[in-house]
C-alpha cells in the first residue's frame, strides 16, 4: 500500500531536487508551483490516502450497477414492450431475437435502441467533462466537485426500484436516468483520477528522470503510482462486487424471476445508490481539501474551461508524448467499453431475458472478480520484473485484440466458434477483464508520469473528454450496423479496428521522453496578464 511514514522525510528530499528544476522558469510560475506543493502536503498522510480509497469504493456499487444491471434492465424492458417486425406478436426472449421498438417515430432493432442510447449518454457525459476538467485544478473546486458528483451519482440510482411497469413511459424513464447517471459519472471520474499524480508527489516519490530501459527496476514514482492507481481501481471493483453480490442474493432469494427477471436488477440498483451515498459521506469527512491554481484575474468562471482547453491544445508540441498516449488510451477505452457491452448483451440474450437473470448476475459478478485479479496480479508482478512498462501494455493490448477478434469470427454462420457457446464467454471474460483492468491501472500510472504538475485534472480530463467527445461515434456506428444486420457480432468489427490503431499509437509513444517533457509546467499566461503592473509596483515598494 503506501510507504511507511518513517520513510517520508528521507524521500521528500527527492521533491526538493525536482522542484529546483523549475528555478530558471518564470518567477510567477515558481510561486504558483510552490504554493501548490505546500498545499498538497495534507495528502501525504495515510488518512488522506484511505479517504480517497473509500471514495473510490463508494462509487463502485453504483458504477457496477450502471455497467451491468442498468443496461440489462433497459435491454429486457425494450424486449418486453417491443414486437416481432411486421407483426403485433411479442418478442422472443432467448436465442437470435428479432425485435423492434419505437424510437424517434420509427421502428428499430431493440438492441440498436440500447446502442443509440449509449451514444447519446456518452455525448452528454463529454460536455459535462469538458467543464469539470477545466475547473477542477483551481482553488477550492477539486474536492467540492468530486463530492457533489458522488452524491448525485448515488441519488440518481435511487428511483430505479420503482420503474417496474412494462410500458414505453417507464422505458423512457429508465433511458433518461441512464443518460443522467452517465453524465454525472464524468464529473467524479475526472476529479477522482486527478488525485493519482498528487498522491505520487506528496509521498515524496516524484518522477525520477532516468530512462526506464536502463533502470534495473521501475522508478520509485511509477511503483508508487502503480500502487495508488491499482488500489483506487480495486477499491471501486470491491464496491461493485459488494453491490453485485447483493444482486445475486436478491435474484436467488426472490426467485429466478418476479414477473420479469430484470425487476431484481432494479432493486439492486437502488441499493447500490444507497451504498454510494453512505460511503461517500465517510470519505467526504476524511479527505482534506487541497488548493489548486489561482484563478487568473479578470477571467470569467464560465469561460475558464474554454480558455484552459485552448491553452492545453496549444501545448501539443510541448507534451507530444502525453498526447500520443492520451489518444491511444482513448481509442483502447472506446473499443474496450463498447465490446464489453456487446458481449454482455449477447450473453444475456443467449441465456434468456426472462429466466436468465440468475446466470447474468453471476456473469456480472465474475466480471469484477476477474478485473480485481488482473489489477492485483500486475501490482505484485510489476516491481519484480525488468520489463519496461510499455511492454506490459503491449501484452495486455494483444490479449484484448484477440478476444475481440474471436467474436468477429462468429459473424459467419459456418464458423462454429465466436461466442456461440457459454464456455467461450467465461474464458473470454477471464482473459479480457483481467488484462483490461491491469491495462487501465497501467495507463493511469504512465499518463500521470508524463503530465505537468498542477494540471492533473485538466490532462486526465483530456483523456476522459476525448473519449466521451468521440466515444458516441462508435456506439452510433454499432447501432446502425446492428439495425441492418440483427447480429451482435457485426458491431464488434469497429472495436477491433480502434484497438489495432491504439496499439500503433502505444508503439509510437516514448514514455521516457514524456517524463522529461513533464518537467516543464504548463504555462497559463494570458494576453491581458502582460499589462498587469507587477513590475511597476517594485520601485514604490523599495522606496
């Protein structure tokens, strides 16, 4: 976990060395960096780290419900109100289901409805993340925004238990809540991830600048970052496991279906929201506030996010490796999240929407178990290997690509494999989730080591926002493909393509150069700052 407290004074000397690197930069920038460093020291305690871990845990129950039960509930509800194309007959609930629902004045495939909904929610989440990332690095906003989003995240999950009527108004209500809860998740995801590099620094484990290839072991900052990143992800996964375990208990104690199997999911979602609010309050009490950058004088608060994004995109040449990794991460995450949803929908459909809820709860539970196994395995293996951190990334990405390619093989009716048997699903989720979770931890560590100090939320927000700003395209393409083909394996093709492109960008990214680039802070001078009479005041002070 964290380093022993007795080591912190000794390790803090490294921070002094790194701070001196900025001595030749702008005096105002040095002052700002010094104030940030002093304020961040409140996070150097174990209590602060545990508070952050508890907050990561608090979002796990609702996040697990959104990723698994909410989408499954919408899929089942759409199937319940839909009909066989060209008839008024109810839709089948198992196998290769042909079913259409009303959407925007026309009839579309019921799974296309879910994919269109995902595209809409991703677009809304992207807009929210733009404003969050532009504001969170400034004084007084980081903790406030994170806690507000966590409380909202849990609160939006509370009404789900009452939406049990099989009708279009209730389907629309489920869909609306799904869009809202995804938008809120963009808030906490940006601010939560921005704490990782701060914890790396406050433990005295600042970035070491030697080349990773020449080092016999990974640098100290990467080891610390791997622990913080993995602990945060594992805490969230454990929170999801708690909620999913409750879902398993509810399903098997109330019977395999109560009028409809997804009613059990709706109750579990509400319970997950309660857990998020409860543990969020505990973490809120324990986590101290930290100062951020001072808001530039004369800048409107509403315009600040736009100005910050403009300044950051202008820094493309200053941090090229960070942008390469960011785009590669975005493409991988797009392929990962969309493939996982397709795989879950395909599994739920193959087991039966009416009587398969029990099996689906076990499937959802094992997804998170395998994710925890992957993250923890990498956490323990990383310090004892001489592999460059990028080599780990290549291995994990290749396994991901193989899992997606396996599904594409099933497009042909003449091929007997490609997620056509339940055994294939269980093997796939073990390989896919374990490597994906480890890769997500690795990405957060790598990215944290190549971004400038004081701009954590902005740069982590860049990854999330680019993902969300472009992430709606993939579900939209998948929805069109699904509506034309009625075969959930066809939409896996775009995910295979984006993962292959992501692999190419990982190959092009030079992490060692990126760590050198990150020594230079992101300059935030504005045109009107030049006119400020800072230097003119000096003579009057001396006199």
